[in-house]
């Protein structure tokens, strides 16, 4: 999965993983701050 994304974007697989991880954390922070549902989402993960 990460390998396929890396190939399509022509970037290292590690870069794909770090960008996705960074995006997950940003989404979690946004949901917690603005939507009030971040806690539920974190409990399910």
C-alpha cells in the first residue's frame, strides 16, 4: 500500500509513511478541537 503510493508519487516509502502519520495526527487534533468527536475516534483506533 505505502509502496504503491511511493511509486506513483515517485518519493521514498518512508516519506509516504511520515506524511500519512503527520496527517493522521493533524486530523486527530482538528477533530478533538473543533468537532468534539476526537475522543470517540481515538478510542476506536
